[in-house]
């Protein structure tokens, strides 16, 4: 026999060409050495999608079964290292760009044509041999988020007469991008198959690790938060060693788990020591989780300011009642994307006529034409009424 890469054997004596099919599921189930199995699966190219799904299933099973953290860490090392290597070699998004054609293998006349032959390799792993006289060219083609809260709803620091088409959103909402499945439409079924077959690397990205492993486990609440946090920290360690960027959703999940367990001291240390990398998503989650801890909420507001997310920081100050400080910050950093009515409403709610007058004066000086807007007339009349009631 002459072995051809990657899965063909030329039987010169019998003039046959054998195509080998590896049963990846059987091989995965036949060994308890998880890191070795993952390394094997990460080397599969022709069935990259199946190998990837098996790797994700193995990782999820290990965590659900509460395997020792050291064992899970070794498995993480394999997957993160493989992903890092695929990025360096460019194989992660590389696909074979030939058209998908139906694979048909003619029957072989002569002895040995009738059925597929299963043989056992010396290492005990099953291998399926498919006899064929010719092989058609087959292409192998390819198969969190987080949305901010009410902070994003009020934009534009312009007179109300300006049309919404001129509005510029700064620090806008980070929408969770929903992935639409093409398999729901029969017309798109072939497209889905082609995308699946184009995947040439079984490497798993941090985003896929979050969506397929961490998030489902957290949603089902099948393991203790402290155990899942320990696993995620091992993932951070592996990613840091390989210089792989962690998806913000994983950091957000970590904050949620720690806050749920009221481990605010540990969470503070993770933020201060940059174990959890700063980002807008992280800052907004800190603000959300900080409803029960002023220290955590302050870390979130500080992160917004440090990241120069001025729009969001000004909104936060207004919502917390610090509208005068928000005005000073907005003027200093030239934030022009907040509606004046937010500040005016906050000043009116405080029932302080001097503050309302100061806010009106600020916008009259800061925004050309503000005196001709409906906001000015509305709150100017309100101010007169407040002053009259005080005088009376």
C-alpha cells in the first residue's frame, strides 16, 4: 500500500484506491486522556466542524461533571494553544474555495467491492475503509454581549429643533449580535452545508468558548458559581500566556458570577489588578452589579472615565443626581451628545430654582439658538412659577 496524505491509500497490487474515514466520536469516547483526545481532534482538517463540536462537548462535560480544576486547565491549554497557532498560521479563517459537488464513489468491480471494511488499528481506534476506483473532487467548505441599559436611550446635546437625521451617537449601544440560522430556510440549506464544509480548522475562539461552554452552563445553573469562576480564571491564564484576546462577554459573565456570590472584595481585586480587562461592556456590568455595592459601582464609573467614554459617564452623573458636575465635565470634554432636557429635568426634580436657573443659563451660553427651543420656553416658565411660589 502507498499512503497518500491525508486519507487515501493506493493499493497497487489490487489496483484500488481506498479512502479512510475516521470515526471521531468513537475515537473521542475510547480514551480517558482528555488532553490527548483534544490534541488529536484539533489536528483534524477534513472534518474540522465535527472535531470542533466534539471539543466543545468534551469541555462542557468536564465542567458539568466538576472534574478537578487542574485537569480542566490542561484541556484549556490545548484549545487555547491550538487557537493561537491557527491565528499565527492563518488557518483559522482559511477555507477551500472550490464549489461543493456531490461526492460519488463508483462501485469497484472485482473482489472486495461489496461493502465498507472496518479494521482495527493497532491503537484500538476504529477506521472505516471505503473502496473506490476514483475520487471526485469535493470541496470542504465552512459551516455577548451585552447591551447597555437606559444610559443609551437619551442622546444629542443639540437644540430640539434639529432633526433626528442630524443626530450623532457617541458611545452608542453595544448590541448583542444575533446569529441567524440559514438552515431554517430550505433554500439556504445548501449554503449552510457549504459553510460548514469550508471550515478547515477546528480551533475554538474565546467567543465560541463563551457561547458554547460558559454561557450555557451558567444559564442552566448546574454548577456552583465559585467553581465556574475558577475555571474561567484558568481560561484567562491560558489566554494570557498565548496572548489571545478574551471576549468581553467572558469578563461580563465573571462579574455576574462574583456579584451573585457577593464576592465584592475579590471582584475589586480582579478589576484593580486588570485580571478583568477594562472595556465598555465591563464598565456597564460593574455599574449594574454595583447596585448592591457602592465600591463596585464606583469602579464602573471610574472605568468609563478612564476609557474616555465621556457620553456614558455624563449620563451616569445625571442619572445619579450629579447634574451640575455632569455639566462641568461635559463642557470640559466637549460632550455634545446629551439632550439638554435630561439636565433640565434633573434640576427641576431637585426642586432647586437656583440650580434650574444655572442649568438654563449654561445651555443658553453653550448652545447657539437654545433660547428659541421648546426646552428653553418650557423650563423658563417652570422657573418663573417656582420663583413666584417662593416669593409668595
